[in-house]
């Protein structure tokens, strides 16, 4: 009896693994993913150029504290709001739409596979692709930004807070891919043009700091900022309109984001059960 009960799970795991292998190849090797690679490489080139420029100077005008604060700004304003965000838009909204545009979706639908299993395989492939790509980008950018400081930077990395900060940046990067991935795989199933909801969500996330505390908690960015190891103060005229909500502790933010992502994926699984394709549209 136990063997019989384990058979469906064994079959589903093997089917998920098969879909995962196929979709990872598409995610990493597709020509449509080229702009996502460029998006991930941009901050690496920026921080690498900064290090080369400082090394060319006779006396550097930077310090570890300044460079780590600059990286925190790059992470929160580029990675979370632009790089990872649009990378997830490009990867996850195309998990099903690309198959429809290329008229290959029916090959999946004709196989003896539960559609929830298909969704799980595609989502995990997108998560693997986005997680690896942006984690490598974040790690490279962080390690490069103050490499011109030499021994001072190495001491901070291995004897100070450097590796601790890097570990948390990587955790936040993975969680961003988990959360945004769930949102955009659902958007790709609901909307014919997922760029419209992507634009609306982007405006909502960008305005997070200026919303009332209750509404701030309805944003993915709010929880990701709470987990970031270095806080960026809001300065200038916009600081007058910023609302400082109490950050969510890590023990609540991490499982909270995962549970919300699972709820969104559950909604997506209901949508994919009723998925119908028409190549005449």
C-alpha cells in the first residue's frame, strides 16, 4: 500500500525534473534571454569600472563604508526595482506565452501530465535561471566594488561584516526571484499583454516608501528592504513625503514571502487547469 501511494509522487517528481531540464535550456540559451544577460551584467561592469578608475588614481577618495553604502544603493534601486524585477518579467511571463507564440504549447498539453506538474516544472526552471544569473551578478558586483582597497577590503570581507552582508544580499536576491517569479507566472497566464500589469506593479513598488504603513506591507519591496543588511536613508525633498514603517523581522519576512508566493502559485495552478490554446488568435 505504501508503494502504491508513493507512485504518483515518484511520477510527478520525474515529470517535474524532465520539464525542468527542457525549460532551463530555453531559459539560458534562448535568444530572447540576451537582454536579461545584459541587464545582469550592467552593475558588474559599473562596479568593475569603478574599481579600475580608483586604482588608476594616485590616491583613492573611497573607503569601505562609502563603497558598501554605494552598493546598498545599487542593490535596492537597480537590482530590486529594475534588474531582478524586469529579469523576472522576461523569464516568468514567457514560460507559457513563448510556447503559445511558437505554437508548441500543445506538445506539453497532449502529454499524460498534470498541468500543476507542468506549472511546477516551468516555475522551478525560471527560478533556477533567474536565481543563478542574478546571484552571480550580485556577488560579482559586491566583490568588485571595493576591490581597489586591497588589504582593507579583504580584511572587511573575511574578518568583518563583508561575507555576512553578501550572504544576506544573496538571500534577498533569491527571495526576490521567488516572489516576483510567482507574480509574473500568474500574470503570464491571466493577461494577453503581461507588460501592462508589470508596469502597474512597478509603479506600486516604486511608490512603496511614500505609502501609508498598512499599504507598504502589501508590497514585495517592503519585505525585501527589511532583509537588506544596509539601510539606505531617504534624503532630499522626497524625504518629507517618505513614511517610515516598522521593518518586518527576518523570522517573519522570509516565511511570509514564501507563503504569499505559494498562494499565488496555487492561484496560477487553478488557472493552468483551464488553460486553452488557440493558434488562430
